[in-house]
C-alpha cells in the first residue's frame, strides 16, 4: 500500500467515524418535535394574574369537552370564582348554585384504546397503574389486562367535579395543583391539560385554611375574568402554543436519557424508573404574548 | 329466667354494644394528635407575600442543620434571592457568588436507622423505594435490605443544592414545589420541611421560561426579606405551629382510612396503595398570626 493510499484510507476512516458520531448523536440526542394545537379545542382562561392556555382532549372525553366548549361560548364561566382551592391538591371553580343550569354528563373516566393508538409507554408497574405513558402529551394510564386507558391526575390536568354519582358532573371543574392525586384516576373525567401558564394557576388564591387560622373570606376568591375558545379570540390576542410530540423516537430517547441520568451530577444513579407525572412535556410560544 | 332478668340482660347487652361501638369508633376514627416544634430547630422565613415556617431535621442531617442555623443567625440569607425557580420543580435561593463564604458540607443524604426508630410505614414497593413512611412527620424512604433511610423529595421539602461533587453543598438551598422529584432521593441532603405557608412558597416568582417567551429579568426575583430562627424571634411575632404526630395508632388509622376510601364519593375504589408524597401531615396554628 502506498503512503497516499494510507492517507486516503485514514481520511476515509475519519469521515466514517464523524458520520457514525453524527448518527449516534441524532439517535441519542433529545431533540424536540413540535405539534400545533387545534384552536377550536384550546381554551384561553384569563385570571387577574395572567393568562392560561388549556388543551382539551375531545378524543378521550368527547361529551365533557363538547359541553365545556358550549358553556364557554355562552360566557357561562366569565366571572365564576375559584371557590375551593387547596394548596397541593386542587383549584376548583364553577358558578353559583342558582346559576348552574348545565346538564349532567355521563362520566368519561376511561376508554378502550384502539389498535395502534399513539401511546408512548413510560413506566410498567407504576404504583397506581400497570402501565403509564403519554397520549399526545397527556399523561395516561393503561391496563393491558382490562384493555382500558385513562388520563392520570398529574399536576396541571383539568377535570370535571361531580357529586357522589359518577354521572353527576356538569360544569364545575378543577385543576390539579400539587402532588398527583392518582387515587382519583378512573373515577373522574379528566378532559384537558394546562399547556401554558401553570405558574398563573399556582397564583390562584387558596381558600382552605388550617386549624387555628382565620377563614379566607369568599370576597378574596380568584375570579375567572374571561374564558374563551382560542379560535374565537381575535388573532392579535391569541396565544399560540405548540407542544412537544410524545409519540416518536425523539421523545422516546428523552425518556431513555431521563432514566439513565448520565450527567455527572448523578454521582450515584437513581432507580431506573420514571414517574409519568414528573416527566415534563414541553410547550413553546410561537407568538410572543 | 324471669322477665326482669331478661330486661337486665338486654340492658347489659345494649351497654356492651354501645361500649364496643365507642371503642370501634375510637379505633377507626381519624383523630389528630399534635406535637409542638422546637423553636430552636424551626425557621421563620419572611417573603414579600407572607411568612413561612420550616421545621428542621437535626437528627437526620445534623451538619447541614447546624450550618444553616449558623448562617441564619449571621443574617447571611437576609436579602438573598430566589434565582432559580422552575414551576413544578424547585425554588432555589442563595447568595451572590462573591458573598458565598459558607463552608462545604459532607453530604447527609441517608442514614442507618437505629432499632425502634419511630417510623410509620406507608407503602411497600413504592416506585422509588422498597418502603415509604413517615419519621416525625417527614416523608421517608427505607430499604430494609440496605438498612438505610432517607428523607424523600415530596413537595415542601427543604434541601441543600450542590455542584457535581456530593460534598459540595454549602448555603444554596431549594424547596420542592411540584410533583416529587424522587430521582433526587439519596443523592441530596434534605434537611427540613415546610409546616406552614406552602401557599406563600408557591407565590415565589418563577424564573424559568419556555421557548419563545421573554426571559424574566433578575430584578423580579423574589427576595428573602428575613430568615430567622423562631426561638430568636420576639415572642409576639412568633408563629407557633404544631404538627400531626405520625408514629401512633391515630395516624395509622388515618392511613388505613385513606387507603380504604370508604366515602360514597368513591363509587369505585382506587388501588389499595398510598403515595407517601400525597398523604397530608396536618399543621395547626396555636397562636393567630
């Protein structure tokens, strides 16, 4: 072999190495792929402290989403108050009893997934579910044995309140604001997710007090200044949010990296498990509001 | 048997029934037993939005608690800012780099429990620990195999920040403010717990933004107006908090009831498990502030 040939071979070898490195980094790097929201299934809620964007889940809870949207379009929620706000648990809002004209809804707390649903598994034998994962960014529980799936009560989920009867939800709703109350999974209708403004949700005035503390007067309850379907908001006032896709290799790689915790900060590696409620699904603002 | 005897027997039987009912209700009712805090291991943190009371855990992390108290007494933290605040994760504070004179501490992330430690078990085979439970109100993980215990990163815990080295924590600290980041268990020194004012902690201005959102100027960072050892605060300004005892039958009964979910609201019962981070340990105010 001549010297020139060797040099060419070396250069070729280097090129192949670089090529492999690029491929490897693409395979392991946590890129983010984005998905736009349907403005007609997105809600803009205006509180005194800021604006909140909620993605609805019509595929999962079609009747609840339909009624929620109908009520929003009627202006039903404008001026409603968050009257039951328990730090670390829920922020619940709804109309005064005498203004609650909404129809009662049959519960939509779980469903039977179809084959090839875009489910991204996260954790087997989670404390509350045989399997957890994401469905289009929504944290989801799944039981293969029962072939049932449900949205889980992770922080920032929107669900319908109800009485003791499963089919008694109508208009009063809550956001989960603390450690996931997963014991409510499968017995409540979860039908949306905060995709922007969770810090604003956290600013909602708490109404629950502890023993020995004076009661909070209802006059301090946080009002909903406006609740609108994003598609009905004038273009200039819309908040356009995109959310991370959760059903592709990029997101899967993120999960793998999150379990591995390769950073030197983890001088001792944690158990190789993931709490689905502690896996962030990213949002980004496409316009600046 | 005469009629009188029968009546006496009936009355006796009734009395026994009532007695049994009272005993049963005592056994199953969730009473609360209270414990006072040691004012010299309790911290009063004043934020622009209100006051926060933190119970320290000197038994678990003696060196971290000693240094934290020493710094507090020096006025070290007064005027410090919460400069890293990520919604759903942590609120972290500390001095400017040029004012960080505190000594580095050997990590105190776990310990070997002694026999008969006052541990109240909550859940076996929790996702992140062989056993979870409470130690004097502090959520705790335990591995019998390793005979190691550690405080878990439930919402409202206080821990020391650090660099990559385990023994690099000194003065910068964080509160957990969202779904428990349990993957940090056993590799961080958790040394306190918010027992009053978690809503005030939740009001801390977030510093993290999402893609497309303008950065938050550091001038909006929430300052610590004052940080004091409760015992050093003038009596009239002290906030006296008592916390629920977690190592007795009353608390055990609460756990049993919480798993059973006997209320009619639970038309379908959830899995018979408890997330230790989702079990409230009550506080009450003994004076009114």
